[in-house]
């Protein structure tokens, strides 16, 4: 991978730095005003809802004006959002900062399109794996910053994150080239920048529709767990920000090892199909195990390691399969539409987990999450058992990469 790929991965890292910082600290930031799972879920859903509004616009905008300017807007916007969170002295200001952070943190489809512009089909999954490693590093960094610095006040961690985001934006301004030449740029209709139209447009593509369904289910479960787990550990084990930070850092380290090392080893051997199907099954087991942990909190760590491994292999594999089947001419729009669906899932996950937690009990969200992940596994397996559909229109299916 080139240094330009590293810079693009840095934009994803900064996005996840904020997300990794906010999620473990969110119950502690807002408990001065509220203290229940559904409100924390609502705030997590707000972050995702802003991504839902911004992702299709940014994806199609990058197809029109290029990847570089859109990435720079996202990076500088993240810096402003973190600074706003550091200065927030009331719940409405916290809400405003989280909303801006969600909108600015919608660079993933643009980063994926950048990778698609500059990699061959055979190396695309590895390119997406680099983004996944950045995802994990951002989670580590955000969680470590939040956990280590929160003892000096809850305003200090987002202030440090704002400084890192601003420096990364300056680096990208100087060093990041454009990858989409003018002759490959495409002006999409304005209606495709609206989130639900963008989502409906990609769902009309029969060659990727089942895989998109699996991605949605996976992200509902993932978002619910990530938003709810700090409240779960605070309620069940009495953990504070420091203990939750250790757990999030551990998950991030496992994700980096998985996507930086294991993916490079396993993708050529197994191919995207087997990685996606096998790891979805593993994550279904992990969710059930979380729901069964009652007294010995240390058991969360091996479960988290298995979850990070499954997520770290399944996400780039599914993304690569979708990208390869979609064709080359509208990567930004297709991946932006996929990100819209993911954002819908990220809205649903925290809300549903928070509601189930309050109404049924702490175990219920994870046991139910296990069942829906089994559904995602089944969808993925059946997709490759049945013959591949023939697609009409301007997009043509591309054969999936296999070893």
C-alpha cells in the first residue's frame, strides 16, 4: 500500500478516534442530566443519523468533484466537532457536538472509493483491510485517550482528539493527491444525494442486495453492542471510564492484528466468500456468550477478542464482494449508498439495544443480537449456494475474488 493509502486510512482513523472516545465516555458525560440506557442509545443513534444524512451526499459528491476535497472537509469538520465536545457545558451542547461529529465522520464511503480507484480487484480486500485496521486503531486511540485522560476531567480527552484531527487534516492538505481524473467523474442526479433514495437505488441491484442485507444486520448488532456495552459493564460490574477504556483498547488491538495481519494471511487462502460466512457465524456465538456473562467480568476479554476477529475479517470481505460485484464506474455512489444502509443500521442498533435493555434486562440485547447475526450468516451462505443473478443496466457484475 502507498503512503497515500495511509493518509486516507488516517481519515478513517480520525473518524473512529471520535467514535471510540465518545462511546465509552457517553454514559459518564451525560449522567449528570440523565441515567438510563434508552437516552444513551438515542445519543448514539443521533451520531449515526447524521452520518445517514451526510454519507450519500459525500459519496456522490466525491464522484463529481473528486475524493480529495471531500476528505478534507470531513477531517476539518471532525476537528471542530471534538473541540465543541470539549467546550460543551450542557446537554444541548453535547448533542450539537455529537451531531456535527456524526456528519463529519461520514468519510468512509469516500475513503473506500479512494481505495477502489487505486487498487486492483485482487488487492481490493487488502485495501479495505487497511481501512479496517485504521478503524481499529481509531477505536484504540479514542478509548485510550478517553480512559487515561478522563481522570483529569471529561473535557480533556475531546480537546486532545481535536488537536490530533486538526494536525491530520493539515497533513492531508499538504500530501494527499487526487485519484479521480476529470474524465472519470460522474454527475449524479440530485435525488441520489438523499439518503433513502440512495439506499433504495443500491437495493435495486440484485447482484449485491443479499450481501447488503447481511451488512445491515451485522451493523445493527455491532452498533447496539458498541453503544450499550459501557452502560452494561457500569450496571453489571460497576466499571468506570478506565475499565471500559481498557476493554475498548483491547478490542481495538485485536481488530488491528486481525485486519493488519490475519486478513493478509487468510484472504488469499480462503477468499472473501468463506471469510464473510465463517466470521458471521463466529460473531453470532460471541453475542450469545456476552449475554451469559454474569459475575466474572474477565470473561468479556476472550469474547471480545473473538468478536474483533470476526468483525475484522467479515467487514472487509463483505465490502470487497459488494465492490467487485457493483462494477467500476460508480464506486463512490454504490459505496455511499451502502454507507447509508449502514447508517440506518447504526440508528436502529443503539435505540433497540437501549430499549431492550431497559424493558427486558441486560442479557436480552445480546441474546437477541445473536439470533439476528445467525440470520446474516444464513443470507450470506445462501447467496453463494444459489446461481448468481443476471443484472441489466449500466452496472455489470464482476466475478468475486477467490483463492
